[in-house]
C-alpha cells in the first residue's frame, strides 16, 4: 500500500489537541496515525515530506457554490440579489456543456489552490438542448481529483407563475424530478471514500413551486441523499414569502418538511431566535457565505449565536458571480471579521473559523465521520500551508497567520492521500490550462448570450 509521511509540521487537527512539531502518516487514502515528533519507521513505498515551516489542517470543505458562474463574474456589480438575478438569468439561459466544463475546471482548480479538498456545487439552470451540464461539471471534478458533492438544482416557478426567473430558464416539474432521480441513480456513491455524492436542491422559495419543494424532499429521502436550497438570504425574500405564502422563509420550509439533519441551507442570514432554535433542535445545517452576502449587501448571518445554541454552520464561497475570485481560505477570515464587526472581538476565534471551514462543512455534507478533522481512520484530505515566509514568519501562531491574514501559500494539498496541489500549482491537471478554460467559458457564454439577444 502506498504511504505518505509528513514530518516536522505544526498540526491543527480541529478535533483533538494541536501538535507544535509532529508527523502525520498516511496509508492508502486514510490517515493512519499522527503525533508529536517521534520518527516512525520507514515503510517501503513511503513518500516522505519534510513540512518544516508548514501548518497542517484538514482540507477545507466548501458547502455552497455555483461553478457555472465563473463565466459571469464582474456583472451587475452594484445590484441587490433580486436585481442581480434578473440581470443574469437571461445570460445563464445561453450556457451549454462546454461553458459549464470550462467554468467548473477553473472554479474547482481555484478552490483546490486555496486549500479546498471537498466542494459541493448547486447547479440549477438547465436550458433545453444545451448538452449534459451536470455531467460536464462532474467530469471537471474527476479530472482534478477533488471530492465533489454536486446538487441537482432546479427551478419550476417562472414569472408567469409568480416567481422571479423568466420562464425560459425554468423546467417542468415532472422532467425535474425524473432528471434529479436519474442524477442520483447514475452518480451517487455512498461509500466511505466516496469522491462523488449527489444532493437534491430546488433553487429557492422564490423560484420553485411548493409542489417541487415537497416532491424533492420525498425523492431525496427515498434515495437517502441530502437536501439543499437557498434560504433567508435577503429581506426581499422574506417579503416575497410573506406575500406569497403568508409565512417567513423558515416557517415555510418547516411546513414543507424541510427541516432535519439531512438538510443544509445556503446563507440563512435573516433568522429569528425561534428559527435558530429550530435549526439546532432538528440538526438543520447552514452554509455561511460571508463574501457573497457582503457583495450583495444581504446582511450578516448570526453565526456566533447559531454556534452558541448548537446549530451547525459550514462555509461556502457561493457562486463566483456574487463573490468574484473568492478563496475558500479567505472565507474563514471574512467570517471572522463579519462576526466580530457585529458582535465584538470574542464572537469567533481563529480556531472556530477553521472549524467552520472543515468539520462544520463536513457535517453539512453528512461526512463528519470521514472528513473535517485530522484523526486516524479518517480520509487523508489535508492542506499544508507555508507559514514561514519572510513576512508571515513574524506571526508565532500559525492558525492566526492562516485565518487573520491573507491565505498563505499552499505547500501541498492531499485528497485521499493523492497530491492535487504542490508548491502552489495544480498537479493533477495542467495548471495554466484550468485558468484559461474559465476565461474561455466566459467568452463563449458572452458570445452565446449575445446570439440569443441577452445583454
Ligand atoms: Zn447561491
């Protein structure tokens, strides 16, 4: 069995005590052991990594994204969420499988370069006759070798039915349910070492019918997969729910059977005390996306209160069109700054921010037994951050350097023991080509949208 031995490293395992100078031994795709520096014997076939000057953390887990949006960054720069969506829906209607593949290659590569080993994606725009968009992003993740949790999204409530999106980007209820079931049946791998799991994810209360929300929950539970949607992102959404359904967003989802340990919501910014209590009591998780919330002026989620009351929170970069070039590591800093700006300097510590980005995310995806902390028996997904650079070396606490400062260089990223990033470069795919694929996806989508007459 192939092995990796990482030596002379500061280990922040997230669960369990920190080790100032220690080793991590990987066997196959799992962590075999870790501890203070007592050099374990050489095993044949072992690759030794001298990680002097590095901090080892669990690989970061991104729990909300829309990879296709890599192709529409920088648009509608000063818009509210609803204004931004209305401006972009028509452009997204022109995307095809080539756009999604290129955007996902760039977006996932970019995540890996900032320490992410597992990412979810929420893809909910499926224009007719444009190829297999879901397969395209799965192919990009496979090529890169990142653990992937794509959620088959959907919208069925267009403007003619009182929803926000134009009718051209919504699908029929029956075709959505059939396509979602097919995605789960084709791709979902529930095994411990799984590189690919599927979630069911109607887009949001303002773009999805009550019937689709209900049927989606039934489908996900029938197949044993997780449920995801956007919720309580803005006050406009709350107003929409009160007008259309007579209740606030969390009450609406509760009514449809959407609270539970198999559900995680994106954003959850505008929660009442009662909403937070229900999240905690039901085990409902949320993906905090602070950069996107800041970019769209949506508000600051009550993360430190949620944690205090026992509700799980993970992090998400959200789609690149509402959080351009946001790094996964940078979201820890943004989360910490937002909480402190709102609640004071004790609201969230560096280590709590690291936990949000790792174990919190793993819980959102139902993988807390496999991912999210460095422990023997867990999958060997880990990041080695170089915190001994000439400037960073002035900060003694490496976790502080990682979270309080800009993301440090990544010396190594392992996914299941396999090197995906080394010395800040992608190793499983051509580094520059991944970036170029994203730029090409942008040009292609703009051209296709122009041909459709979208601005
Ligand atoms: Zn989103």
